[in-house]
């Protein structure tokens, strides 16, 4: 996962994972959320997803939710993770604003 925390730039996959975890989800539900929200444009494999989840757990962006001793662990975004997602949203809005001004389109 190549997220540039200093500049605030997240990979698209990381951002979608964080967004998906505003409500508790297990890994497969995260994959379904991302595929649904992107119209199938992004489809994560289990290795990619669980590698990203483990990295985000280590960074404190997400945490295990509830009784996660069972087979299906559920994850939830933390306050720190929400701060990261909000900064990314601000960065993306700025990017779209600049691009719209240059390209001439309006969103």
C-alpha cells in the first residue's frame, strides 16, 4: 500500500476501504462495498484486501470491532482513520476544483 501520509494522498483502494468501514464490516463485505460503489471498476483480491487491512490496523486507522474471535473478523474506522479520510476528501475536492478550472468543466 503506497499511501503518502505526509502529503495526505491515499491510494484509491485505501480510501474506499476507509469509507467502507464507517460501519462495521468483515473483509468480504468490504470487497462487496468497493465493487458496488465503483460499478465493478475496482475488484479486490483477498490478499490485497487483508494486506491493506493489516497495514491500517498497524497505523491505527481501523480497529477490530466487537467479538472478533470468530472466523469473520469485523473492522471499524477509528477517529484517526476518519481524520485521514477527511483530509483525503479535502485534497480531492481541491484537485477537482483546480482541474475543473483548467479543463473548463464544472462538477
